[in-house]
């Protein structure tokens, strides 16, 4: 009972306390219930699109701060169009002005905004139990003055955003404007009608176009009223990358970074991002002048730990990075200086250098590199002030480069820059004998030795070779020694020796000395060995050359020499020395080319350095198909066969060993002759093929052909690889059998007839020239201008002074029908006959001369009818007195210029007339000597006719001596003229 009573007392006490507290709170709330926000003022920032609100709360208790909640509503265009509702919590004191800002997505100039606020004391009670104050009155905000009826505006002006942001643009226009069209970068875009005079455009994820911004404008049609803006889009500010700091001299820290993309824009909208360096330990900061490097001065020697923050910022964003490090771990030494090379010899040199001193507690590790002969040798040296390195085992006359760099020895950060110096070692005497070889041939009783040597390698030359010394010493006559010298650039020499044995020593000389001598012996019978040449085939590895070993004990080795053509004077001879126990080798060279034939010779070398030929080889590194086909000629073409010949085709100058020839034949009937087989060529043409397996056979007879048929042929050579190039087929047409027979008969006949005609034509010309020469036309002679006539103007007389006559013709018509010749009378000519006699006109003539008779049918018809001619020899002395008159030029001129008593046409019978003949007669057909010896023989018929050139009146003709009256015509020949 007592317990129950105690519990009841306690319960009553708790209920009374709780009732008292509730009553107190109710009284307090009643006192705070009129805490309504008052004095609300609104301002705006168009560039930021911000509404800034200010207000106060009345009736707050003195000296008491209350935590309050403010509910804010924002409307657009009209109060009922609420676009944003939000709470703002803060602690408020009595008479405190409360500030709050709101950012609008839509430019504030585009529409009117309304704001109201109510508050509530935040007493940590559930909201449904909280009590809100009354709303403040609506505050109206106008960022743009009312528009004129024809006005058109676009907002926001000079807007700056980052790439990828969302932007709202609006266009407002007056009451008179209806059709509004808007464009972004020249492309028409469509917006949302906010009310009858407001258009809005939502641009999402705007791109960066250019530093001068993007163009947006609107236009009213048809008035073309236009307004626009430039939307500036900035690249997004990036966080600095590769931020690092280091020191080179323990005086300055150099911090570097990669700034990323530049966010600067034109028109002063936004400069490039700026950078600030802040050190947290010393709490110092520095504005960096450059965008990728900033120097920090070390002022406290005791500070080893540095904590840097690099801040990058622009108008829209801020970025930062941080780095923490120990100063001694970020040392980047300067390059070594005073680097020099001393004591340079042929095989040794010394390198010395200095470094920047950083105190006793800090040392450097220097790396030394020696580069030369394609090799690099490295070594490390620890130094504080100076260092030294000795190079040994160098190659004489070689250019080297020594380089050095240093880094921190305790903690590696970075190497310094290299400092390099070049130097060259001095020369030394060549250390190895030359590799020497020779070829020998006989010429005009002498040995022509082509001496070859291989230049020493740089390792063995040990300097620049100035010249080569060649000493020839006769083994038969030791006192016969000659010294030759060759340029340091030469590698061969031509020597002319007699048929004796010679020893040749070759040495190379540089500025430091001479190489060991190379000895080669030329024997008197060198090069006379008869060895059969064999063929070898090259592989990818080269040529495999083998030989039979020589059984002689004095063989010290072998030499394999090779060249493209060993007999060619321009041959680039190469050789290889082989040991005495080796009987094969592989000859490889980068100079080997496919399709080129190489000759190989194997020599055995005796202890006396005498070479003897033991093997000959020839082959191709890689055989190819023939580069050209034979030039074929067709011979002995018949109706059933023809012969193909290509004797000029060379098989040695091809790109492979010629193994034979293929004869391809085509015909219309596509039938193959015996021995041929069907074949398909690379161009898919079908023909007949005959295989000639002997490369030395260079003629082929195609038989069993049809007459009057067309055949096409092609001859190609082939190697182990294949045929020669695809050539053009040559067409051959076989003749018919009858035509072939006729050609064999008629052709010789035609040739014979042509030969006979040619001979006859040539003989006829000869006969005509001898017997029927052309008679010149006297009317065209220039002598007529020299002849004068007094009685007859048509009678022309030549001037004897100007022309000596060839002959004179005396014409007489005798009354008697008999002529007395040499005292003998016999019938000779008829009464009407005309006779002509030719006499040689000589000043001194002894003995009877020849008499030649001509028939003149042109001037004496009766003589022509008679057809007779007489030959009467008359002694020249009987007519000498008369002929002398006529042959003297002065007498003849006097006679011709005299007046004749009778005209020529009135000359009686029996009187004579004198005619001038300007052209001699051709010889008679017969023996003229026979006529002179036997005057009784009748004269032969004449061979040519004469025309009278000039008539002499009968009064000028001198009478013949007695006993010679029957002489009718005398022709006189001038002395020295030939006669017939």
C-alpha cells in the first residue's frame, strides 16, 4: 500500500510539472507568433542573373538569437505563376538584416518576377506542429523597362558560360511585331512561347566555336527589325598536370607544370587562366607571371620540406594541385664545366672536369661515356668539386667523343645536361700485312701481271695509308729489283714482267710506319694449267665451292677468286684465303645479283707462295629466264619446208644457262608436224612446240608443210627457270609448187636476158661511137661569124687564120668513064658518080699514104645509086705543089677571098669544086693496110656518111697534074691528126 501511494504521488508531481512547462511554452509562442518578415527589398544583377533579397524580422526578444526558417516563393510574369519555392534557415538576432540571393536560369530582363517570404521559429518541433507567420506582401521586380510597340530585344547580353553548359536565351518584342525568326550561327532554331511577347530558347551542352563567341540573333519579318547577342563559350579550365619543383643551385626552386588548354576569350570577356603558388609551411604565396613555370626563392636554409599548392583560376572556375617534397631530393645539377682531354696518345687519353660545389654534405655521381668505332663505354665517378677519368686501349687514328653528366649521389632525381668533347688518337704503324692476289697473262712475250690488294681495315691500318710500295725481285736474277709506288687510294697495279719467275712484295705505309710485307710469287709457267670448267648453282647463302685436296706436302693453303668475268680487264676481282685442311667453302657477298654469271677459280698455294690453278667453276647466284630471244632469219623457203637460223645468238651473256630452244609454230589447221607437240603458252595461246635440247644447235628445219599456206613461228631460248620473253610471232607463207618451179626456171632466164641486153647495149654504143659518130650542126658553129662573101651574101667563107681545117674534099665530075690509077686504066665510076678521097695533110710525108673512100649519098644521088666506092692511092709528092697551096693559111685565105668568074651553079661538067669537111670519117670495116698494099682490091662499103660543110667555087680549085685528071676528090689531113 505504501508503495502504491508513493507511485501515485510521483505521478501527480510529474503531471503538474509537465503542465507547467506546456503552459510556459504556449506563452512564449504566443509572444513570438507575430515574427513576420518585413522591409523586403529586392535588387538584381543582370550579368549574373541574380535576385538579391534583404529583409528583417520584427518583435524579436532582446538579447536573444532565434534559429528561424524562411519560406520563399518566386513567381514570374504573374503572382500565380510560381516558378520556385525554397527554404532558407539561419540564426536571427534583433534588428538583423537578412540577405539571400537567387539565380535565375532565364535572363531577368525577359520577364517580371515576384517574391514573397514567410517565417517560422525553428524549435525542433515537427513541421505540422510549427506555426508559420503570415506571408509578406509580393515584391515585384522589373529588370527591363516596358518596350515600344516596334521594339525587339534579345537577352542575355555578353553572356559567358563554359563549354558543355546549358543556356536559356529569350527574345522580347513589342505589340506590333508578330513573325519572329531566330538563328544560332546562321541556323534557324525554334523556341518556346512564354507569353504573347516572349520567346525562350533552351541551348543544351553548348560547344566551343571560337574565342570570339557564338552569334545569336532574331528578326521580325517583313520589317527586318533585328537584334542579337554574342554568346561567349569558354573552354573548361583544366587542372594543372605534371606539377613538379626542383633546384639546381640550392638558391631557387623552379616549379613547372602543364597548363592544359587556354581558356582566354576575345573582347576582354575572359583572360587566360592565372596561376598562384602557395607554400603552406612558410604561408607565403606568389602570383606566377608565366602559365607553365614559376620560380620560388629559397630564403630559409634550414627549411628542407616544402608543401606547394598551385591554384589555377578564371572567371568561371578554380582548380588546384598540391606537392610535398624534401629539397635535397629534388636537385637537378648543372652540367659539368671545364671539361678537357689531356695526354692524348695512340691508345690512351685523360678526361678532366669540374662541378658546382654544394657543400660537404652533398656529393654528385657523374656518368662518363666514351663513344667511338660504333661502341659506347660507360663509367661512374663520385665527385664533389672535380673529377678525372683515364681512357685506355683506344684505337689509333680514331675519332672519339667523351661525354659527362652528373646527378645527386644520395637520392637520384635528374641527370644534368651532357657536356661532350671530341678528340682523335694519333696514328700507329699498320699492324697487319695486306691481302694480295694477282692474275697473269702472256702478251707479246711478256707476263702481264694485274696485282690486287685489299685495303686494310681501320683497326689494322692504324692511320691514313699514304701509299703502297711494290717491290719486284727476279728469282733467276736476284740483282734485278724494281720499286713501284701506288697511291693510298689505289687497290691494284698492272706490271709488265718477262717470263722469269718473280717475287713481289707489297706493303702499306702511313705517317707512323710501314706494314709487314705481303709476298706473292709469279712463276714462269703461271696460268698455263689446263683445267675443265664446271658449272655450279648459287643458293641464298651464296656459292658452294669445293675442290680436291692437293697431295703435296708443301701446300700452305688455297685461294678462291671470283669475278663477273675474269677475262674482263675491268673485272672487280675478289678472293678468299682458305686454310690447307679445308676443301670447300661458301662464297657469299652482298654484291651477288640474280641473273649475273660469276666465274670462280681455285688455286693451291705452295710454301714458296706459288699459285697453281686446280679448279674452275662458273654459275649464277640465281638463274633467271633469258632476257632476250634469238633473232631468227628464214632461209631456203620452199613449198614444203623452210629453215630457221639464229647463229648470232650468244648463250654466254644470258641471265641463266641456256639449256635449249623452243620452236613454236602456228597454222590455220592447228595440226602439229611430226616432232611437235601441243603447248599452251603463258598468254593462253595454243600452238605447236618443238624442243631443241642442244644449246649449240642454232638452226632448225620446219618440214612437212603445205604449199600456199600461212605459218607463224617463234623461237625462244630457255633456262632451268623457264622460257624467254613472250615475243611476236613471225608469219611465213609457203609458195605453191608450180610457182616455185617457174621461179627456178624463169629467174635464171630473165637474168641471162638482162645480161645479154646490157652487153648488146654497151656494144651498140661502142659501134656507134666508132662508126657512126654524131655530126655537129654547122649552122650552130661560131666560125660562121668569121666568114665573109662579096658576091653572094648567102655564101660564107671561113677565116683560115682562125681555124685550121681537118680535111679538104675536092669534088669533080669527069668526062671520061675511066680513071687512071698508078698508070693503069680500068673501069672505075660512071659518068654521074661522085667520088671522094681523103689524103693526110702533112708537111713532110714520104711514101704512099692510105686512101679511104666514102660514099656521100646525101649530096650525090647518082653515086648512091651506083653504090660503088674506089680506093686510089696517089703519091703525096705528085700533089705536093697543089696541096701546099691549100694548106698554107695565107694562100687559102687569098684563094677564098678572090672573085670567081662563075657561080657555083654554072660549073660545067668535068670541073672540080672544093668542100671543107670538119669531121673525119670513121674507119672502114676491114684492114686498111690491105688496101694500101693491093690497089686492085675493090673498096669495101663505107661505114658512115658525111655532110658537106662548105663549098669552094671551082675557080679556086687548082688543076691536078697531068695524068691525074681523073682524080675526083682529094681530102687533106693536117699533120698530127690520126686518120682511118
